[in-house]
C-alpha cells in the first residue's frame, strides 16, 4: 500500500476538511489516510511510530511513511506522534491539530492492538492494555474532540472495530472491547446528533496487515477459503467506506456499524 496515491481518480468529497487518523502509519489506518487525502482532506497521521509496520505476510515491503506518500501524491498530511493510551498525548494531538488547521471535522479512531491469549493465559495487565487502546482511548478521544466536531457543523467520528464485535474467537479482551465500541458509537450518536456530528463504526473482517503476524499461513489460507468473496480484505476496502462515512453522502447515517468482511460472518 504505497505509491498509488492520486492514481485512482476518486471524487474530492472531503475538500477543505481536517481529519485525524490514529494508527495511521500502517495497515488499515494508512489506507484510510491515503483515501481521505485523495478526496481532499488535510490529514493528521497519528501513531506511536512514523515508519510503517512491516508484517511477516503482509506489507512486507511497505517503507515510505504515510504522510510522505500523501505529499508525493500532491495532498496534505502531517505526522504527529501520539500514544492513544495516554490521555495527555491525545489532548495534545487534538488541540495541536485544531491550532494548526483551525478546526477538526473528522476523527478516525483506528489504532488498535491484538494480544493473543486465552482466559487462562492472557495476563490481567495485557487485558487492561487491550481495553485501554481498543476501547478506553476511543472514549477519551471522543470526549476531547467532540466540542471541535460540534463547531464543524459536519463533524464525523468513525471507529474501526472488528467482526469480532459480533463473535468470540479473538481472545477475552479483543472481542469484548470491539463489541463495546459498537455500543459506544450508538451512545455518542444520540448526544451528538443535534450538532450534526455523526458517529459510525466499521467492522472489518480479516484484512491484509501486519496485525495478522500472530496467525499461521494455514490459518490465513483457511480464512480466505471460508470467505464467500474468496480473498482477504485490503486496507483500501475499509478506506472506501471510511471516506463515505466522512462525506456529505452519509450525513443522515449515525449510530450505524458496517461489517466489511467479504461475507465472512454471513454463514450461520
Ligand atoms: N487487519 C485486520 O485483520 C483487522 C480486522 C478487524 C479489525 N482490525 C482493526 O483495525 C485497526 C487497525 O489494525 P491494522 O490491521 O491496520 O493493524 P496494524 O498493526 O497494521 O496497524 C496498527 C497501527 O496502530 C498503531 N498503534 C498501535 N498501538 C497504538 C497506540 N497505543 N497509539 C497509537 N498508535 C498505535 C501501530 O503502530 C500501527 O501503525 C485496529 O483497531 C484493529 O483492531 C483489523
């Protein structure tokens, strides 16, 4: 996922908007940044690290930082280092963005982690860590960003959850955190609607990113074979929906969650 910026001829629905994408250096977040920027948004790429994660199976050769790809394609993006597990760093990220660009229109809460383990093997510290990054941080970012998004008049919050919001199998922290994100969005949607802020969730299936390094090649092949549209997803599959939720085309959609998984969870 590099070098394709600007070549796809997408419409520029997000001209003049300012977006923050957490976890924007790699994987799905990187795909989302590239798409929002292609559609005209100025994007703050926020992450623990500027260099993209390179996976065992996917994004093996991805090296150019996301913001650099955007600039090369004629768009505007800035990297800001921030750990979403730190309330102070989230505060600085959001207030710094508003100072620099004069406002905030789109917040994509994408940063997330998966720590493998079962109820017996996962440590309580690791359970807390997954909850902090995958759930608590989304609340904190929402809390800090909402006043700015209300001022936008077309504010957007988009959370990246998972198909594991609807089923177990990803461990005792990841699946409950992702399920809670779906309901967090519904709750925020109710309180933010009067100011035309929408809050929606995308629930990806298995997407080709470095987060899958904990799987074996056989498991990855098995997922692909079991998927009605028989391939793994790409960051661009998620990014397209994210740009839609961010645009005026989705102005009357809020509290929704959209599964994008090639049909993976369709079978009973
Ligand atoms: N890839 C999949 O199959 C898949 C499926 C469903 C959901 N998701 C979700 O999509 C989101 C993105 O996952 P991905 O597959 O792109 O993962 P990834 O590991 O490729 O990228 C995640 C990015 O988030 C950053 N990050 C991690 N912890 C952070 C923190 N505390 N603060 C700031 N940045 C942090 C990482 O540095 C990395 O750049 C996650 O929320 C994940 O749970 C992924």
